[in-house]
């Protein structure tokens, strides 16, 4: 864990906080452009096929992981465009972040399937 | 930001028009009404009766469907892929209602339906169980605003669900009976109406035409005075509205007030409104309700019996839906005209 945070510090030092955040916001902006219609599509599909709710939750989990992957990919690409010679292993850094995202998505999804949805069906 | 935009620009250029079209399909709403299957709700989880009875082995659930007033183009298209869904043109009288007004109407229908269910169930149970106290003083009359036409004068001043108190008539008489309103009005004039909402009394000027043309729809209801009944009941919050759960709500409340469990361990569902005399009224979305019950594997399903006053019948629609979904209606689809028929049927099960 220490090494992980150290890598972020090195990246921050090499690239600068402003560029790092600019890359992050750029990736978030384009991810949101994908996320917005995705949310609308899922919301509308769920409303029409409510009886398949658990299936939709599983699909939402998969799509969320996909969009997270895309966001991290865009973040990484922007960083590499800004500065090509980075000493930190950026792939490893972002893979760990993706694993964290995926675990959070999985936990939230399972909570929906086993707790919130049964609670809603009163 | 600039760097990423530059890198993605060739893709953005290709996708920008399809993206705008997709967003248009996802947000533009059209004047249709889509019915889709919803779910079943155990009435006990919504209406809690504070009375000890023997263990209830089965369950009694109302069936809800999802109705979409003014769906988007996208919803309209994906609706076609389901054999359960149904689309109709949105009736003219519904078109001007906002989503909020639709929710208010739906909540109002549910609220009055629960009170009707309580009245009928307590009256029936009090005949069999001396513990149940339900006298005429436990109910009171109200007249509520249940609809407004688009051309109602002072449309925004009258709230859906607000209580009509009185009208100041032509010779300053105070008219409280809605059946007498037009007797005290002269064509072309406007009159002061007194209404009450949750906060206060308020006055609105309405014309004779508003009342004669039914631009303002006022409906009489009987509500329950909870202090006057025993045992007490609690209605829990639920986001499901509409009046179609009335029959099953009545059945469940009744089952919670008598000692014998009439469910016989069965998963019972159904649909139908309940009237104060215990008769069962027609509902919409029959096909989707049958589909919902089928998906949720209920053991038997109550449906309003044929009523000659109507031209199309819920029971006939339900039989057609059973045939379409491959359900054997024998012993599963039970038509009932009154709550007593439903109780008799359940009591007759061995």
C-alpha cells in the first residue's frame, strides 16, 4: 500500500498537480458523455422490463466496470500525451485503481440484488 | 483537456450526430401510455393491523403494474420487444397533467382505496368477531378534487386532492352538496368556492361552465376516523399508487381481523377496486397484471367478475391473457363480484 501511494506522489511530482487534475477532469468529462445516455438507457429499459431487475443490475455492474475502465484509460492516455517519459509504472497504478473501482461496484451491485431490491418490493 | 479532445476529435466528429439523435430519442416524450408488468406487494407490509390473530401461513398481495404516461421514443421502441407490454394512445383527458399531478392523482386513489378497504373489512369482521369495533361514526364524508380539465378557469389555484367545503351561490347561499351546485348557479357567472388543503382554507372563483362541463371533477368519499375504530391500523409508506389493490387490501385486512386464517398457506394475489358496499370494480392493465402474477408464481388470482354495466370485461381480458401466456385458468383465475364471494371461495378451499 505504501509503495502504491509513493507511486502517486512520484507521478504528482513528475507531472505536476495541475496537469494530473486536468487529465482527470478531461477523462471524467468524456466518461460522463458516455455515462449520461447509458444511465438514461438503463433507466428506461428497467422501467419497461422491471420484472428482470436483477438481470439489469448485473448488466449495470458490468457496464459500470467498462465505463470505469474507459475513464482510467482516457486518464492514462492524457497523462502520457502530456509527459511521455514517466518513471512510474502507470499501468500498474491504474490497474490497482480499476480493481478498487470494480470491488466497490461489485459490493454496491450485490447490496442492491440481495438487500435493497428485496426491501423495495414491499 | 485539450490534449484528450485533440486525440479523440476524429471519433467525436463521427459520433456527434448519432449522439445527438440518441439523446433526442432518450428525452423526447410522446403522447402514448405504456403498461408494463410490475410486481406484487404483500398487503400486510403496507397496512399493519394492531391485532393478534393465529399465524397467517399464506400471503395476500395486491398486484401493481408500471404505467408510463408519455414515454420517450426509446421506451416506445423497446416496448415492442415484450409480449407482456401494451401501448395505447394517451387519453385526451390525461394529456395536460404533469408527472407531479399524475402522482398526486395516483396517491389520492390509493389513499381513498385503503380507507374503503378498511371500512368494508372492519364492517365484515365486526359481524364475526366481537373484538372489532366499527360504528357508523367511524367514517366521515369528504368531497375531494379528483380531476381538473385543461380549460378549468383558475386551474393552478385548485389543488388535486384538496377538499371541497362549499360554494357561495347566486343569492349568497352556502352550498355544500355537490349535486346541488348547478341549481344555485346562473350561466356565464362565476362563484366563490371554498376549498381546504393540508395547510389552510382558501377561496377560488370558478364559472358555471367549469361545473356543468365537469372541468372540475369532485368526488365524494368516505374516510376513516382512526380514533373511532378498534383495533388501530397503520398505513406504511409505499411508492405504489392507484385504486386497483382495493379488493386484496380488503381481503388481507379482513384476514388480520378474524381468528381463522383464510389463506390456507396459499400465495394469493389479484386485482379489483373495492366499493363501500363490498362490490368489486373494474381496473385497467389486466394483461400486465396477469403477467405479473404469472412471473411471481402466485397460487390463485382474483379478478372482477363480469359486470353487464361495462362493454369490455376484465375477466374476458384475463382469460385471453391466460391463453396467451399458457396459464390454465381453472382454479387459478377466480372471478368475484363482491368481497364476500372472495371470502366464501377461500373459506371453501379444503
